[in-house]
């Protein structure tokens, strides 16, 4: 692992301690940290920003979108409590970085992106880098990806005004959904939604976050 990636892991560990009263733990699952240590974030950021690739902050990736802050990637991944046999859905492929991290922890990652150019670039990048258990799709993640449902875990990496009903429907009993809720430029909350064995949903606020918005409409309806 590069020294810069090690430094980033140390920064994540520090921020976990700072926020321990909110997140209810002082360290994340070591498997999550190992997964993050294995992924070269520099491969997922624009060429002119590689110098900042291992800073613990979000970075622009074009089209008004961002690659999330490493601490948030780590925290959201940890909240999913993933196991090697799990199948996961990500809404908001963006750069593909979060998908690459997830791919180290589970059997299969399905990821969906509404901006065609971003989705295609990320699919090519993930393939080139050898993340063969990630499947990318261009479409509206507000509707989930019913073809491969139900999922053990669902992660939404854009802020929604409410929990999309299609996503809780596509979650297995015992499954977990992690989603930022709120509006752009307003305080948002990272939420954990657990579906119990009876299919009932239990939600918990984790902490304040800042994400780009989840678009509810299909890209084709908006963009000719
Ligand atoms: N997980 C990404 C960061 C994503 S930024 C990474 O690791 O880099 C949020 C992404 O969600 C953006 O690329 C945005 O285009 C996408 N997005 C927003 N609304 C969406 C929707 N309804 N369906 C699919 N993707 C969506």
C-alpha cells in the first residue's frame, strides 16, 4: 500500500474517534479498512487532482458530481455490515470508487448511475483495474435495479428527499440500506434503514452529511 493511502487510513481512523459519540463506535470493522487500503483512490479522481487523491475530502469528478470523502465511504460501508456472500446495490456509481471498495467485501456489486458518460467511464475503469464482480448500469437508481433484487445491502451515495420505496422493496429481510436524506445546501442526515425478518423497517439517524442530490426522474425524461 502507498504511504499516502496509509496516511488516509490514519485520517479516517482519527475522524472515527472524533465522531464516536455519533456513530456509536471508536473503530470501524477492520475488514472495511483493509478494503479501503486495497483500492488506489488516485485511479478514480481526475488526472489534475491526483495530488489530492488521498486527502480525506470529497473531490469533483465532473458533471457537477463528486467522489465522496473517504471517511464517509468507510462509515457507510461499515454500516452495511457486509459478509462475503452478500449481494449489494449502489445507487450513484460516480467515479466507481465506492463500488471498488464494496467489491472487496462481497460476492457481487450492482451499481447504477444516471449520467451516461460517468457510468460508461466508470464501468471501463473498473473493468481495466480488474474489479470483475462489479456490474454497472445506466439508469434511474430511484427505481433501484429490480432484475437482481433482493439485495443484502443497498447504499445510496446521493441525497434523497425521502427513502425511495423501490429500494426498501428490493431489500432482503435482515438487509440494510444506508442513505443520506435531505436537500442540497441544507443540513442532511445519513440514515440507516434495517429491514427485520418480518419485513418491518427500522430507521436510525447517524450523523450530518453533505451529498449531491439524488435525481428522482429518469435521465431520458429530462435530457433529450
Ligand atoms: N459513489 C460515488 C460518488 C457518487 S456522487 C463515488 O464513489 O465516486 C453521486 C452520484 O449519484 C452522481 O454521479 C450522480 O449522477 C448520481 N445520481 C444522482 N441521482 C441518481 C439516480 N437517480 N440514479 C442513479 N444515479 C444517480
